[in-house]
C-alpha cells in the first residue's frame, strides 16, 4: 500500500482524535504504533478473505515468498481486495476514534 497515503491517513486520524502533535518525538512514536496496528489490521482482513482452498498456499507465500510474489498472490486470489482494504481502513478508523 502507498506509504504516502498511509501517512496522510494516520495524520488525519490524529487530527480527528484531537491529538496534540507539538511533541514531535511523541507524535512519531504514536504514528509508528498506529501504522503497525493498522498494518496488522489490514493483513488480518486480507487473510480472512483468502479462499479456503488457497489458505495453505497463502501460508507458504507468507513464510517464503518475496513481497512482490505475495502481493501478486493476494491480487489474484482475494476477491475484491481493494474493497477489503477500504473496509479495513474504515473499520480501523471507527475503532480508533471511538470515544474520542
């Protein structure tokens, strides 16, 4: 996924949450934590949408394939992967902002 998009997405989350970004070190640490959580959330959403008959191959790709090969596998085998990612981004945002 495009890192510029993710950076802007996280900046927007922090702004919507009302986080004070004046402490640069604290902000960068928080952004890193959010990015890691977001990545895990998207990965899980993708994994949940891998067809059952492709799960073994998917596991093998995770362990042994290059990022390029894994991405190609996902694009080929996960139905509507862009929608899955979009939904994961929306769900993550809702969870993060809950109780602002």
